[in-house]
């Protein structure tokens, strides 16, 4: 009887041992799966951050990234990716890193506060503007009209000036240098008038564009800001003044014909020559 009892004890101990080992294996498998899921999460986060122009290491880089992205969804994705980078890659924990049901502007403010500490009102204003800046359908300037049109206030320009035949490529060597400067910009086969908001470098700036009402030299500011980053090589005229008139704006007298002339020359020298 004692022998049988001993055998039963051994069987029970073996079952316990096997159960413990099985639980150890299961726990190890779960640990490995969690680590693999976290590794993949980190890789996905870093890939997204880099694809969207990050990681941002300075305040101004965050503003520039938001201005560069053209849709609200892209801005949200970029900021959430930066927050996930802090949580999953840098192992940070903070209430400022919550992303569920948080508006874009609040996401940005929370991220900046966590990353850089106290943020000035000037930076918060820039962030707010950058969050609201999205790419919208732009209204092209009306094509030059026939000589009997009464929509242009400009005097008729000499034939050479009207066609822009006297311009060379050197005449279009433009660089951004100051805010608030008015510029004429080539975009998608048309041209648009705008004003420089922020100069990133001599070759890149944020420009807010005006809308044309379908007539020559009559413009207005759209209800929703139309802001985009512009490369200097697409600016074909700059430095002109604009004046208000009955809730609209027009280019200074004597300059509208110059803009049309330079636009004609720009097309012939660059666009028609398949310049890029």
C-alpha cells in the first residue's frame, strides 16, 4: 500500500511539474509575442515619423511640418506619430501624450508642452495658424482679355513688353528675403497672386494666396486661408503693391501689364521648354 501511495505521489508531482513548465512556456510565448508586437509598433511609428518629415527636434520644425502637410488628416497623423514615438520608442509616460478623441490643435499644444516645456504665446499662435492651414482649391487669375475689354485699368503695353520677348532666364532668378512681400506664382499651369507669410530660406516660403473674381486685376482675400509652401523658382514677379477698392484689391497702376508680360516670358522660357 505504501508503494502504491508513493507512486501516486510521484504521478501528482510530475503532473504539477508539467503544469508549471507548461505555464512557463505559455508565459514566455506571451512575452515574446508582446515584445514582437512592440518591436513592430516601434518600427511602424518610426517609419511614419520619417515619411512625414520628422522627427521634429525643435519648435520651429513642428510648425514647418504642419505648414508643409496639406490636409488636416495628414497633420493629425504626423503629430500622433510623434507622440507615439515618445511613448513606444522613448518609453515616456505623461497625460500630455493621450491621443484618443483629442482635437488637432490640442494634440500639438500637449506635444509641445511635453517635448519643450513652457511654450510662448507667439509659438502657440503659429501652431494654431499651421493647424488651420490646409490646401484648398485656388482661383486662377483670369487670362488676358482682348483689347476691347474694359476690365483692365492698365494702359496698353508695347508689343515687346506685352509678349515678354525682352526677358531672359536671369530676370527670373528670385529669392525670398522678407515677409509681407507680394509675389506672382506659377502653379499647375496658371498663375496666382499672394503674400509671403514666413520665409524658411531664400528658396522656400509660406505664401497666402488671394482669389480672383474672374476679371483681370481684381482680387479678394478668401474666407478660408489658402496657404501653401512655395519654392522660389516658381515666383516670376515680386515686390509690387496692392491697394483696396470696394472690398477688393488691385495691383498698383502701371504694374499689372508687367505681371502679364513676365508671365508670358516665364511660360516661354521655362514651362514651354519643359523646365523643372
